[in-house]
C-alpha cells in the first residue's frame, strides 16, 4: 500500500513532517483537582488528576516522596470494534505503567512525601498515537491541579513508511507494520523521558525519525504553554482588579 503519494502527500492529505491538528482544554472534569481534554487529530483523550492526598493503602506510603498512580482505559465506543477487551487487559496495564513512569520523571515527588497523586486517563476516540495524547492530556491536568513539575512533559510519535520518515502517525499508518517511535521529552531541560520503538531501524534512519518526533514534542510543548497562559489570563480577568 502506498502511504506517501508521488506528490509527497499522506493518506489524510498531510505532508510527511506535518502534525495533525491539536487542541487542548483545561477543566474538563469539575470534581477533579485538575483535568484536561486533549485531541490529536481524531484521537481524543480526557485526563483527571486527584491529589496530592492521603495515601489510601498505608502499606504503599513512601516516607520521602509522593506515590504516583495511573489508570489508563479506553471507552468501549472509542475504536468502533464490537468486541472490547476487558478492563485490566495487558495493553492497558502496560500503557498505564508507561504514563506513570513518564509523569514520575517530571513531578517533583520529593516535595509531597507520604501522599498520593492519582492520574486517570481515558481514550474517548482512538486513531493512532493514543499514548502520546494521554501523556499530553496528563501534563495539562497536572498543571491544572497545581502539582509542581520540573518541566512540562510532552509526547509525539514518528514512523518510517515508504522510505519516508512520517510525523504523528494515525491509525492506518500505525497499523501498517512499519517501525514507529514514541518519544516523550522535557523540552526546557532537553531530556528524553520516554522512548518506545516497534520494529528495527538502521541507526542513521532512527536518528532522523527520533529527531522528527522530538520536533513534534517541542511544538506540542509550545502549544500547551499557550493553553496554560490563556487559562491564567482568564482566571486573572475573572478575579478582577
């Protein structure tokens, strides 16, 4: 199948280095301490953060830092498949772990000892790049909850199809079986907190694909900063002089 046309366009009309349209919104869940809605193209995700609060299970309490917990789920209607996997399937458990480890790298857990922070992420509509969208939504929700972080953590994927590096894969491109790289970075600190790769790539091509994903992460970080700044301006406006 041809994923890049002779004119250099992908199946959805994007150029190889073009990201899908992104949109983020704060305050999607009223009861949560922090929440956000994030979409990357047709992938739509909601995240809610509760905490820092008292640890429910005392045996899990950590004396010198906060306990971070994460739960990833997919809404039954998110993919259009009639058969949905039961809650707690291996993929959901693995993605929950990936998101938790990525967020732990940016949260200043040592400032909140003997407490717990719960991050809930749900995919409302899936079209490739769900784990990246979840990490971006969780970052916005943590910022909304006022939880101290070293830096924003943002994530994006890139792949290699028809001998072309492609940024931000959709579901059709993702399931084509080509190599794809998901990267999470702390943009200001210039550190990588997540790197997952399916299939193998020669080193020179891998560097190109990874660099493309990092550029995507940086663009998302700039957008998330804009969302947070706009939100702060609105809060100041509501508060009045």
